[in-house]
C-alpha cells in the first residue's frame, strides 16, 4: 500500500521475463510514495546504465559505440578493394563478363554468358557506355548454346588494347557496393544475434577476409551472390520473427536479387517453403496459435516467393517466361537424357511428351538454359589439381581442404572456440582438460546467450542453404577448381564467430581478430593468392591449390612491368594464364614453349607450371631465380642447359 492506504498493483519482472531486468537493481523493503512507484516494479528501482559485467549487451570497448566503427570498417573495406581494382589485371572470367554485360545494353539479350544471371555484368558494364571504347562482336552468335563469350571477351580486350585495363577498372568500381552490402548485413545480423560487439566481430571478419577482398574487386558474380544471398537469408529471418507485410516485401525483393546474382540460389525456392512449413509444424505443436495464423503465414510466403520470381523475370525482361518445359532445348545429361555435344549434337529434352513437359516455366528461358549449360560443363571430364596430384575427376573433400588453407587461422580459431564453448558436447572435454579456467570462461548455465537451440534456429535461413550448397558442390566432383563456388559459407562462419563477444574472454577474441586482420594485410594486395600458415607449410614443394584459388591472371600487369624494366634480361618468354592475347596490353614476347628447355629468361605462371603432369614439367627441377607477384616464377636457362641442371 502507499502512504494513504490505497492498493498498488504489483508487477513481478522475474515472472514476466524469467530473469531480473538489466539496468535495474533490487532495493530493500520500505513504504513507497506514488513517485517511488512510478519508477519501480515490486521494489525494483532504476539505477541507470550498468557496467559491462551486468549485461553482456553493453560492452565497454569500442565496438559498443556502434556507428563510428561501422563507418570506419566500410571506409577501410572500400579503400582496400578500391586499390585492388587498379592493381589487378583483368582475370579470366572478367574478360568475358564485361562484354557480355555490354551485349545486354546493346542488343537487349542475356544469352551471352548465360550460365550466370545478368545482374552483376549489367551493372558493371553500364558506365562503359559513356566512355570511349571499341567492340568486336564477330564471335557472338545469338541464341547459340556454345560458350562464345570467351571469344567475344578476347576480341574486346584486343580491340581496346592498352585502354582495356582502365575500362575493367571502371566496371569494377560499380561492383564494390555488393561487398559493402555483405559487410553491413554481417554487422546488423551479428548485432541482432549477440550485441553490437558481436556485430563488429562479424563485420570485421568480412572486411578483412582475403577471399572476399580479392574477388570483391572483380567483375564476377561470386561476392555479389554471397552478399545478396546473405541479405535474403537475413530478411527471411526478420520475417520469421515479425511477419509484417513490410518484411514480406523486403524478403521478396532480396530473394529476387539473390536469384539474379547466381544460379545456385534456385535452392532458396525449395528450401524456404520447407523451412517455413517445418517452423509452422513446430510452433503449432508447442504454442496455441490464433485462428488463421497458418493461412496468413502461407499466404505471405506465397506472395514473397512470387515477388522474388517477378524480380528475377524483370531482370531478364521476361524473355521466354512461360515457355513449356517440354519445348526447352537441353544439352546436359541431367535434363536431356544424355550428354550432348554443343556443336555436333541436336538438343534433347527428357520431359518432352510427358505431362511434365506441358508445365509452363515461371522462369526466364535464359535462366533455365543457363543452368543446363552449367550442368553440362560439370558433366564433362575435367583434369583437376589438388596438392600436386592431377587427375580426371575430383575429391569430395576438395572444398574442406580449400576452406582449411584459404581462411585465416584467426577466423578458424574464433569459430572453433565459439562452437567448443557454446555446444554441450564439449562440456566433458572442457572439464577434463580444465580449458574453461585457463583459456575459455565457464559455459553459461543456461546458455541463453550462446549459439544454443534458439540461435541455431535464427541462423537456419542462412545455414540450411549454405550447407546444402556445400554438400552439392562437394559431391559434384567433375570439376574441382574454384573455392569461390562455396563463398556463401563464409558469412555463416562470421556470424557464428560473432558469439565470441558473449562466450570468450575479451583478450582471446581480440587476439584472434587481430591475427585475422594482420594475416590478411600481410598478404595484401595479393589477396587472391592468400593462403594461411597451414597452407603455406603444405605448399613448400608444390602449391596445394591452383586456378582462381591462386593464379587467375591477376599479376599480368606486374609481369609486364618486370619485362619492361629489365631490358638486359633477353631473350625472355612468358607463359601466363589469360583470357586474351597478352600482346593486346603491350607484352611483346613469345609464349614459353612446352617441352625442351631453351636458353634465356622465362616467366611461367604457377598455375601452368602445375596444371597437368607434363605442362612445363622440365622447369620443376630448376630453381627459380625470382618471382613476380605471387603467381609468376622467373627461370634463367643458360646456354647448353639440361633439365638436370640446377640454375
């Protein structure tokens, strides 16, 4: 009662919330005036902001300040990848992406480079229209199933000559926002999962990831697909949390942009309905839902999916949308019934004549045929490389090894420590080895703030598609060449690592974060060729990975500089990975011959040195006298040298 004897309604915050409220403290029993009651619930008096130890969401270190650190990370990330747009020579895939984007604006068609959706190349090529440039479409055959984008790309670079690298630099600038989107989503989603510090950890890991830095500065789809897939997963999670119509619209738009970034995100059209239905079944069993909840949820899901498909079709100009499945020309074994040659064989369709063949496709025609051509490429026999072994076919553990040697060890340590500390299966081992006292603080009981069941559910919109993609890629062993195919798993690891803000001692997660930043900057600007310490130790004799994991032609301009600045080193030859004739950018030297050693100086790409068992094998017994960047070895062969000579 108050002073005049009237009753006061009492509220118990522990009853309402299950635990004491932050920013509060219990005070002793005493009679309360009306003013006291205004500021209290059952003798709970507000005392102001707590210290960091009172609640994990209020850290006392810089990430807790929020916006200044976010802006700093965005600025540093843009500075790092912005410099790489100048530094890096046009890589193999970029050579084709840019003119394929120009074809969209010039001809209104998306069939050139159709194995990738048109969003990235259309945006990248847009500013080129306003710059002086030359085009050569002699290799372009409209609607052809052949991969003629490679010839068109080589012709484009040849036509523009020394100005070609500048055109690719401008196009790269327009791709930088894609990487910034991923950084921002890591910040906001990490903050929602943990606290501002956790968001800062996830954003920092994205900001300094050497893989995302190297590929984020290119006119390719991989970082854009990673960012937009992450954005779509975050918006779905927000809708699952609050099923408002605004969240429906934002999730649908994000889904459409993810579909326009990379064809493998068709997985979302299957996984999202399954995920929502599973959640409905789970919640219906646990909680009595209001009438109409299930119907409303399914209706919102349907509108979300339809909106995503509309965005996808809009990106293709609705070309071929509604074509019957049986009328599409396929060449892959999966869709045509047998593997067909793109130039010699007629297309097929395993659905023609069946009831499935009469179903109109809700996708653009080039999107469907692009998936078919991508599958056709994967079905062809490829020679793959892993740790000195070259063989036809691949390894199911290729991407596991790739992640193990291409992700900084500091990042790996953060992820593993969080999983160790946050999962119950590690409790026995922690107790046996006393790790909780010496390295990691004791696990919270209950683990409400760690990556427990609720956090795992909140990460399902990202985790389930990423793990599905990882499994599909791992068992598609026809072509094991590019770790970039599974880049979407990287932000999943970053968001798991964000829980270090809650589970690990501050000095520990800061040390891991600092190790990641230092490792990335020590390799910069050769971020495409980054390998962690384990990868370097395993690559002492021969590289553990090649292709876009190491050498994608990014050091070609450095090789040109070396040749021009060393006129005394003649004769000189060059063996480079490139999607165009190197003479187009001013490198006038012959290609290094395969087979017998010839006297002179030879710059040989590490990729070509190891790509096949016989490719430049005569140089493997020689000691290089120098290197250019991270991807060229310099060999000097004197007169009358033999393969056994040690130069």
